[in-house]
């Protein structure tokens, strides 16, 4: 394919597998170093003490060429030995992390707990994956996608659960009526 001549960076707002697929195509026609990705962090979660940024990781893995392209997320050829063991220990094993993917979350969590901002940690991971495009989180502040529901017993300060928790546990399709990206549903990134 022919690369386009670009005078200014191409900025892409990205969240999840669809954006990652788009970016894999975009780097075929725009020099990767001229692309700046602003990744969604509203679906980031703390999971068993680890800070997981699924959209930033999905974009990074796809641009690095190591993603599990069939499944859409995670690292190709990853194993789930830790996940299987965790499933025997707790019912909090609904969120699937591969063994090699786990290294990303261990690294990120350690750096965040050391006081390094998310944008710096994201750039460190991008460089280690040898991704030429810049990848930035949409914010260093915690912004969480929450769902409001018509089931009052589940409400806590007007909120229910993080979107990923709701999707993973409930497989979508039950009693939600709108998404809320902040306000009363905001929480702190450091846990």
C-alpha cells in the first residue's frame, strides 16, 4: 500500500477492539509514528489488586502485532493457568486475564503505586512493545463508566457497577437504562 504524506499528527479516539482493528488498517496508509491514539480509560478496573486498562492494552497489543486477533483481546497464544487456579479460589474470576497479559498489569500497577502517572506508564509499555504510534490515556484522572438501573436495591449513590463488571457478570441485557461517565459515579484511581 501507498503511505500518505501527513503534515500533522493523525489523532484517533480509541476504545476497544473495533478501534484496534481500525488502527491496524490505518498504520498501513499513515506512517505509524504520525498517529496519536487517545485511549478510553473509563472502563479501567481494579481487579484482585491490579490496575487493568483493557482498551489501552487492546490497542497496544494490536499495534504491536501480538494480539489474539480471533478473540479480539489479549495476547495471541496466551494461556490461562492463573485464571483457572483463581477460579478455584474465588467467584471473582469472571474477568479473563491471560498469563502473559498479567505481566502488563503487574508492571502498570507497580508503577502507578510508585506515583508514576498513567500517561507515562502507558508510554513505557508502548515503547517496550515497540509500537511507533503514541498512545495516551484520555485522562490521568479516574473516570469510570457506570450504569444506572431501574432496580433500586442495586443503587449506591445513584450508581450500580463499572461497565466491565456489569457486562462480565450479567452478560448485558438486564434492566439498565443509561450510562453515566462521571459525576457521582467517579472513584479514585489509586487503591
